[in-house]
C-alpha cells in the first residue's frame, strides 16, 4: 500500500471505501418491503461508481454483504442474493465498456455456485481494464481478512518456507485483501451510525472517516461531493507532522 506523506488539502482520495447503510429504513419510511430499499440502493451504487470513475478515483470498495449479514431473516438474505445476481448480469457489460475492473473480496465459497460462477466471469472479463478498480466486499469481514492472512503465513511456516521472525508488517499486509491497491484514503458510512462494523480494519489504520445521516438510497452525486469536500479539508499526518508543521520545525 502506497502512503503519500502529505495533507489531503484539496486532494481527491485515491481509494474510497463505503458502508452502504440505511436501505431498510429508506424502505420502511415509504411503507415498502426492505428489499425495495436494497433495490433503490443499487441505483446509488451505479451513481457512486459512475461519479468515482468520472472524477478519476483509482479504487472504490463497497460493503455489499458482511460475514454477519447471514443472521438476517432467510427471506431477506435470499432476496439480496437474487439482487446481486441480477445486478451483476444487468450491469457487467456497461461496467466493462466503462473500463471498470471488478473484483470481489470475502469468503465467496459460501455463495451459490451460480453466483460464484458469475463473480469469476465478471472478474475475468474486466481483469485487464485500466479504469476504476471496483471491489465488492461480499461475505467479507475485517477480522476474517486478518485471520485468513495469518493462516496463509502459518501454512508457509508449517511448510518450512518461511521463518516466524521473517513476518513483518509488510508481509502480513501483502496477504490481506486490497494490498495491491492504494491505501484507503476515505471511509464513508451512510445511514447515521458511527461505527466500523467489521468492515476494513487493518486497511483503515490512517484512513479519514466520514459519517453522514443520509440513507444509502439517497446518497447521490451531491452527497458524494460533500464527502469529497470534507476529505479535502482534512490534514493528514500518518502519525507524523503535516507538511506545514515540518517546515516550522
Ligand atoms: C445495509 O442497509 C445494506 C446492505 C446489507 C446491503 C447493501 C446492498 C445494496 C446497496 C444493494 C446493491 C449492491 C450491489 C453491490 C449491487 P440495511 O439493510 O442495514 O439498512 P437499515 O440499517 O436501514 O436496516
């Protein structure tokens, strides 16, 4: 992960991660079933992808389904799976034409074979695209990510190809999801809650956090711009001094 030691002043984040929260409440307020909120949320996904691509953001990582979302009522889980499948089928060609590179992060073996197949095909189709790198976190959890990295390293130690003393921050980081991408600069959570909910953990060590009351289906281009404007005013120090403070020292 590349970490540029400057303030964010005026800058565009290279990598944005979003917890898309509030679909259920959006539907509830309209006396609609929760799935209607998720469907409306799909439109916000399209808008966020289009806007990030147009602005030149390198990577967008969206939390579509957490490791904990399986505990929702079976009907909602099934409807969400159907929605993911149809969204993939409907949008993949347009994403490809827009040069988006699509990848999924998370324990995908829990999904139906049909959905896994669609995920693989979408990744293969778009693998060489030079545009926005779109990561969909599905059956993802930040703790799961760190655990699977630890297991990869433990296996290499067990096989005798790695010594425990060789494990450092960079090596562990290289085993985590998103390690090939720029560090996450901006983390957005919609829907009013102010927590991380086991989304990216290691990857957001120095990330700027932005929380908004806006429900995900209402998160349009102007809501994204408000988040980008807030980011542009942040002074990033990564544990050190800002550029201005360094000049004074
Ligand atoms: C959280 O809202 C949202 C989800 C668990 C699902 C997110 C899914 C989408 C935005 C649909 C489309 C996604 C893709 C990638 C095509 P919530 O249900 O927890 O809302 P609530 O807090 O108001 O109940």
